[in-house]
């Protein structure tokens, strides 16, 4: 087996640090082509791919490595991290539990397990695990940050800032912590615009286990739908994730776009990226404003799309009624867009659980 010169890895690192990702990746691939059986090279390449957020390519490499050595714990750990990045938290949990059976004292594994529990909607279980990790090592900022982010998501800003400021104290220049603090400040400012009654309602929704589970699965499907040429293994893993969440595995189906309507479905899913804070819940007054604008006869299509995306995440009876009304006679170019907003809204409301979603990817 040929040995990979260390200077090649140094060259890859130098290219990556200079922001020259494409040549760094090409060099990595060239080395792997020269030594396709090298587990250490596969592991390093997968780690590189995860750092540049090419999650599905990393998963492909990691699966190859696991086939060569099922018991390699480094591969299994990175595979768990890749599943987290792919939004498949239940499959990630299974990997982490396998690893913890081998390494029960690993705080790194426990920290990740706490996070995947939170992302499944099991808030207290996940937070308690993170607190245990902190108790075992009070100097590591990572679990403090994860706790802080979990409280941002449930709009408990006092707790969020407490944990995030502690993380910042331990690592003042950590960009993830600084970004989380900035995000928390913006979220708090926005939240303060609501009435006390609306705040209470929104916070209840943000901590409801069933709501959180539904949102988790919705995000899993959306993430998968945004990928090009999803592999059969990733399609199967997404179905497994649905099964583990208690959904029918046919809840999401995948196919290549073959019609204008299907391409519009892709556009709808990708359009979420254009709407800031798309998951937020709106106040009654904002709903009335959006309703008035949506029903204007000559509303620009781009503005209508943004409104439909926001409404699709509300899940309330009045929004469902509005979307049904709009879908009866929408502008022709927005017909499919409006229908998908209605279907998404029904999922968030749980009014029609088990309603199949056809996920289209290009």
C-alpha cells in the first residue's frame, strides 16, 4: 500500500486556509484515487468534506470506510456527525449510542447525544445530558453553547444568554458563540413586539413535543429535497429516519422533476432560503396585514411567494382557511406554490397527519 507523503496533506491544508477549496478537493480526490483502500485517507477526506458542508459526499466516503471496517470508531463517529448535518437525528442517535457502548466515558459523544435529543424535540432529555457533560468538564464551551441555542429556539432568552455568555467567557473569539449571541439578540427584539398573550402562545408551540417532532421531520425532508442526485442510500436513510420518528416511511417520496409543476415544487422548497427567520410565528395583526397584501389583485409574484412561505409555517386554522381560499383562484404562475404552502401549513397544524408529501429534487 503506497504511503501518502505528509507534504501533500500540508499542501491541502494550505489551499483550504487560502480559500482555494476546489483545488484542495481535487488534490484530495487524486490521492484517494491513487490509494482507494486507505482508511486514514478516506477519513481525512470525509472530514474535509464535512467542513465545507458537502454532507452527502462525506456520507458516501464514510459508508465506503465502514464497509471496509465496521468497527472503526472514528468512521462511525464522523458518520454520526454527518447524519446530524443531514438532519437525520434519530439515525445519528443510533450511531452515538453504539459508540457510547464502546466508550461510555466520552464527553464528546455525550455532548452530541444531548444535541440530537434536543433536535428531535426531547428538550429536557437533551438539556439534562448537556448539563451532565458540563458538570464533568466545566471548561468546555461547546455544551454551554448548545444549551444556549436550545433556549433561543424555545424563546427563553434569560436562560439562553446565561449559557451563551458563559461559553463566550470560556472562548471569547469563537465565531459560533458570537453568531449565536447576535442571533439571540435579534430574536429577542422581534419577540418583544408581540403581546403578552401572543408570547405565551408562541412559547407553548415552541416547546410542544409533537410540534417539535413534526418540524424536525419537515426540516429533514426539506434538506434532502435541496440536494441534487440524492443517492439510493440517502433516500433509504431518510425513510428510516421517518420510521424511527413514528411516521409512515412513505411520508416522503423522491423523484426527479419531469414537469413544470415538479420544478415549481423544487422552487418552493428552495425559496425558504430567501425568507429570513422562516420558522417564526406571526402575530394576529401581522396575519391580517399579510392576508390583506396576499389578496391584492396585482401583488408582485415575488412578494406573494414570500407571504405564502411565511403562512405555510403557521399551522393555525385561520391561516389554513386563508390558503384554501387563495388556492381556489390563485394567479396561474402561483398555483403550485400556493398548494404547497397549504400542504405545509396542514402538516404544521397536524390537522391531517400522514398526508404524503412528494419531495422533488433536481
